[in-house]
C-alpha cells in the first residue's frame, strides 16, 4: 500500500496517525525506506519500514459506509465474554493487537457492558479507555467530525445495546 503525506492511517494500538512522509534510514546494517507517522492522540512519531507497513497492520481508516457495520457491533445487546478475568483480558488484548476496527469495537462494547454490570479492574479500565480513544480516533476521520462528536457517535451506538438502562433491557426480555 502506498500512503500519501497528510493522509490519515490507522496503526494498531495507537489509533489514527497522520502520514508525515517517508525517509530512508539505516537500521540493522541495511538502508530501508520508512513511513513516518505522527499519532493523533499523543503526537508521538512512529517509523515503520514501508515494506512491513501492511504486515504490522497499518491501514486506511474505515469508510463512512463501514460505520453502519461498526454500529451494529457496538450496539449488540448481550455480548458473550469469558467470566474468567485472565482469559477475558488476554482475549481482549489479542483483539486490540489485531488492529481490526471491528475487534476493537467488540472490546469497547464488552468492557462497556462489564462496566455497566460491575466495576472494571484497573487493568480493564485502562484497556477500555485506550480502546475507546483508538476507536474515536478512527470514527472522527470517517465522519469528518471532531473527536468530541466522534465520542458522542460512539456513546450513541453503545446506548442502542449494552448501555441501555436496566429497565429497558428487562422490558425487552419480558
């Protein structure tokens, strides 16, 4: 994949990044071309070998058409997740590492549901916050809106399913 300067791309675990350009650098005894990315969230600079960009998961953000599918993942009412903390945490970590937007959405949805029913552990809270930020950083360019508006969009999608008030959820089951 060829990315242009100024373009927004997604880097797994860091969310949206702006392509700053490419640069030839020497590493491990050979000269390679690197894609220089600046993360939107912490304004950190990342250097990714151009030939390995796809392998590490650098990809374009979701399109506005794909957001409908994303909302259906986020608004699923009763997700099944392992009750065992370590299994659940490992499962969520693997999903976040994949860089797949739908898997990141599943983590956000699952942890939002867990947070609704019982408080999250400190590690899960950190994971939830990080996953939300990454998802918001991907939704914003797809909708061409600010991070605040993207966060509202995310919260509205969650409100359709896992964040419904308990009474509404009970009525639907009855």
